[in-house]
C-alpha cells in the first residue's frame, strides 16, 4: 500500500520533469511582493545572454582607424582587416567617433546595426566607484577577486562587487515587479540555476530549451485530484512550517505546469545551436505571456566556452557565429510576435581579456583574464547604430591599462560600471527610480544611472 509520504514523493518528482522550481527555506512563507503599478498592455521583457568564460571583446569590436596598432599588438590573434564587418557609430555622445568593424563571424548582426536595432556598450566592467589608473595602482576601490571567473560571474549577475551575494539583479527586479495574478514567475532561466535569477521572494523557473516542446518542460506526469486535497490540508495554517513550505512549492508548481500546457508555434527559423534553442524557447514563453497574466518577464540564457587561453581564433569564431545567428533569429521572432519594441536582449560576460596575447603560435595563442569589455544590446527600443561608454585607447601601459612597464598586457579599466549598464536596462523595464538604490546599492557612486542606450 502506498503511504502518504510515497505519494507526495512520487508526485513531486514527476512534476518537475526537465525543469526546476527554485526556492529557499527562508522564502517558503512568502508570496510575490506587491509590485509597482504597471499600466495594462504595457509589456516589457529583458533577455540576458551570458557569455561564460570571459569573452575577448578586443576581437569582437575592432577600431579600423587604429588597426595597425591593433594588429601589431595582437599578432597571431589579429583578425584580418579585409574580413571585418563595418559598423561605424553615429557617435551621438561624441566619445566614439571613427570607423569600426565586427568580427566576421558576427556578420548576421550587421543588418540589425544598419537598421538601428543594435548598440555596443564599450569597456564596461565591475566597479565600486569611478576609477583612475592612479587609484587602481594605489590599491583603492578594486572589486572583490577581480580576475576570478566565479567571483566576476557573480558580480556581473548581482551588480554587487564587494563580495559574493545570493540574489541577482534580475531576481531582485522581479521581486519588485512581479504582477501576474496567476502567480506565474516573472523570471525564467533556460540555462540552469544562475544567481542572476534569484531574488528574495521570487521563485524563478529553470526551463529546458528547445527542441523540448514548451508544454513538456514542466508537467505533472501522474495528476491526481487526491494530490490537491493533500496539498490543501498541508497548506493550512495549522500545519508544521516545513509541511506548509512543501505544500506551497508543489501547489505553485501545479499552477505553473497548467500554465505551460501549450506549445505555441514560432515560424521564424532558428539555427540548431544551444543558444538559439534557448532563445527559441524564450520566444515561446513571450508568445503566451498575456495568457499567463505577465506584463513583465526576465530571461537568462547562456553560451559557454569563452575561456580562451589557447586556440582562441578557431574557438571564438565558432562561438561568435552561434551568438550572432541566435541573436538575429531571436530579433526576427520578436518581430513575428509583434513585440520587438517591448523586448530587449543584451550580453554579459565574466570580464574581458588581455589585449596582448598569451601563448605562441597561431594554433595555440589565446588571451588571459582582464577587466573591461564590450557588449551588445538589441531591440527596437535600443538607440542603436551607436557606441556607449568609451572605447579604450588600446595603449599597453597607457591610462586605461591596469598594467605598467614592459610587462603591460592591456587590461582595460572600465569606463562605465555593470551597475550603470543594469540600471539603464532596469529603468527601461519599468523599475521605478525610487527602487534603483535597493536593487543596485552602489549606483549612487556613479554620475548617471541611465547611459542613454534605450528609449525609455
């Protein structure tokens, strides 16, 4: 005879399938926070694409005016000038004039650049406050564990650079803006369980990417009315705390499973790559947002392999091909769904990499951990065809390089902070200005919380 414990275990394990409902014991008794008022039909979504390993953006966006300096320093890592894809910025802010080119594997993004849908944020990184080289050399105001993969990944995802914290800025924003009457989560990850998605009250979902049909990512394999009766009893105020906690999680899981009972068709053709499959599933979740009662959504996707200490030319070309193809297809899908002005995709990564290569020989050469890096922002709301922040001087040992002397390798001191990058996205998303300091506790140390790359 099946015991009550056996029944609950069987039902709970069957429910999650290929997805996981993330929660913590300290949050079991909470329901989503009361959200700031959001106007009806005012839908917006943010889609984070994290490039794990530390992307060498020195080969992603290249100055054509300074190509000879670039080629002389990069040596075997240099991309041939005649292969670069032109992307001259409009230079609205007067900081980044001249001629630039994208890596040839990113050619699928050039049409979006020319249409004004794509922008580049130059030399952004983790910071405690604006930093000069003199400050850096005096050991002042350095982010915690500056060149460590795990620590910098945490800081990019949390916008806190003093040490590890358990909640990400995506999750904290969801705490403040969750408004679905159904209780369906505002945050979904298509790449495991990142700190970016974790909040204080938010219970984000981890969803399997395509080609898994959306209606099979979170489902109860053996639904039974008896389960709901047990959950009602266990959820009563008189039940023990942990029993109520388990009941809350499983009840919400049932509701979420019922919400994902369709697999909406997406006509747009996506490449058959890991990142493209994640973004295709994001498009499907966006397609059913109104049925789920969601006017705000935050997504996390990722692409790994950017820790290119060797073999960088071949590896990065493949990775950039996946990134460009997936982002272009995703934009086309938002156009298909009629939400291209309401969805903004953006990239993050651990850090940049040294301008001067590491290793010897074209096949073995790579680059080491560095700091400031360039990132893409994509969507109709983007004030595109332009650069924001300040492109580095590309001078070894110069004023934007942490290194000095003959051993300088080109680790660029960021011109703008992750806090400013994230807060600009947050303001467009609809986070009230009054909530900025609670989501981004260090934002007050910087000149502006809005870098201007989005039309709010």
